[in-house]
C-alpha cells in the first residue's frame, strides 16, 4: 500500500490537522492502492504562511542559483525514474511504455527546459529613460489535474521556481503519489524551507482554500472549465492573478491530398493516447467529403494497432479511464451519440471484449456527426471520436472554429499552402501540422473557454512575474 498521510510544509513532512483520509484506486484492477490525507484549510494556511516567510529570500536569489536548483531537481528526477514510471502506471492506469515515453519524459523536459530558458531570460529592460524589471509575483498556488501526474505539475513548478516565487501546490487526489515523489525529490536536493509546500486533499476544501487565501498572489490551475470558473470567482475577491488551462474539443483537419492510412493512424493515436484523457486531444476529425468513406475503412483496418488492456503489458497501447466516475461519463456520451443519430462505426458502449474488470472503455468512432451534436461540442475526456465531413477549406475552418474551446488544433496533408491556411485560421493556442514533434519552449494554452495565460518555456515563467517600471532610474 502507498499510504502517505502527511503534508509537506516548510521543509518537512507533518501531520495534517485532519484525521480523514482519501483512498486511491488502481483503475485497472479497481483495488485500493493507498491513502492520502484529506487536508484542511488550516493545512493550507500553514503552507501559505511558510511560503510567505520564505518569499523575500528566495525572490532575491539570482538566476545562477535557480538554474542550479532546477538542474539538481532534474538530475534527481532521473534518479527516481523507475519509481515514477511504476507509480504512474499504478495510479493512472497508464500503460507502462506510455508512463515512460510520455509522462516521465514530459515531466523531466519541463525542468530541463526551464533551466535552459533561465539562462537567457530577460528580467530587466532599459526602454528610453525607463528601467523595467520583472519581479517574482509572490506566493503561487498551484492546483493540478489527474490526467498527467508529472507533466502539468512539473511545468508549473519549474516555471514558478525559475521566476523566484514560492509555492503551495495541491495535487489531484486521484493520482497523488507521483506528486509526492516530486516532493521527495525537492526535499532531497535541498529546496529551501518554505519555498515548496504540498497539501493533499479534495478540490472543494484544499483547492478552494488556496484560491481564496489572501496570502496567495497567483493561482495556476489545470482542469475543467466548471472548476476553473469557480476558482476565478474565489480569486476575484482579492484581485489575484490567475492562469487557467481548461478543456478542449480540438479539431484535426485532414486535407483532401492526405495519405488516408497515415491520417487514420494519426487520428486513432489522438484518441487512444492516455485513454483520450488529454485536454488538447483532437476528438473532431474534419474530413473532406470525397475521402470520408475511405478514411473510415482505414481506421477500421488500423484500430487493431492500438490494443487495450493490462497497463503492465508492454504491448498495451491504451489503459483504463482513471475512475469509475470517468468511465460512466464516457459511456453516457457514447449512448448520447447513438441517441442523436450519429453512426457508430468502431467500438461502442461497455468494456472491450475479454475484459471484465477495471474502468476500460472501447476505442469508439462515430461517423455522420454534425458539429452541433453533443458529442461534437462537449469535452468527453475519453477515447471517443467524431468524424465530420467538410466541402472545402473555408467550410473546414468554419467547423473547426465552431466551438467554445480553442486549446489546440491539428492539420494533416501535403499542400503547403493549404496546411498554412488551415493552421493560421484555426483559433486555438497551439497548432500541430503533420504530427510534428512537441516543442517545450513554445507557449501552451488556449483561446476562448480553454483558458487564460500560457505555460511552458519563457511564457510559463512570465506567468509568475510582475513588471515594474521605474522612470528616471539612475544609470
């Protein structure tokens, strides 16, 4: 059992003021694998006090000190590689190969990237007679999601540390143990007392306490739009800065000249990776009407390349949903799609054949989807795809932008001019052409209801800084 019922506050593991605990379940087996503390507002208050006490000295550190700290964290992160991979596989149900290739690597990448960005980051600027300095904003409250136990928390932590802010973080209660390993890493490398504090617990208690606390200067949250809206209201009471990375319903525009089989594999990869539990995943495939039927047949042929099953099996591509609640949500959307008249062409309701335990869904594809259907408009957060026909490029762009979200967009094809036209006109924060590699120095964040602010690289560091302008500063 991975029992860990203490909080990390002011450089040490301490008892929570609550005796209540939260059970953590392995979604592949439905067995309890451990417990964490169900923290309190008092725990948060202690953590914020520690962070405030540490702020002045940490904000005064120079870039070289912070670079050394980030590099030491990254080195120790690498030393804990096996522990992180094992833990993510158990608590999230991520296939062991994906725990290494995606989750572990992305977490490591953010610490390395922040250290690299810090080497050239411009904290000061002389503009005419004015001197401008970007200063650490204050105590940062970080609230992180369950779907990427190392990625989202690492990008926030790395950026906040690079900026010189102190931190109170609340990891998700569904996948908390990878975050606890990060706390152990921070402790091992000697992050100064009070600079990093971790409080486990529920979002309704700990998350609200962080976003409402007058000692917190900025809140950075990744999660659902509903929760993000509530945190904004909390933050408004004392005019906190807030950064939100929320939901998505991203389009993949497949050009008429695309390699159909390659496009089908790209589409299936989008919804099968992390069991579709990816805010930026392309879940609306916008396909030219002349290639629609061929595209559907290509997916039917390729779906066997994405086996669903035991996360411990290295041949598995897709594991379970994170929880029974999330499984039921996905199932309800599949039924809704059928009720609204979409044509089920792959998968469907229920577990995959041969699996009778665990929160496993089938890879599911709907054709004949209209963009006004529920399954095309609402974030499902599961391996469910909507295939939508378009007539020409203008029609494809119209469909792509016909959503309240704008986190990501994807384009697949060959014609350079058509690729550029689609990429430049999709209203989303990050566009990927032909499965290009992720650039962790580029900004990540969304338009519209997909959020406020940006993460990753120098943009992420900037979220934790405030610019100060000094007129007539002596040279």
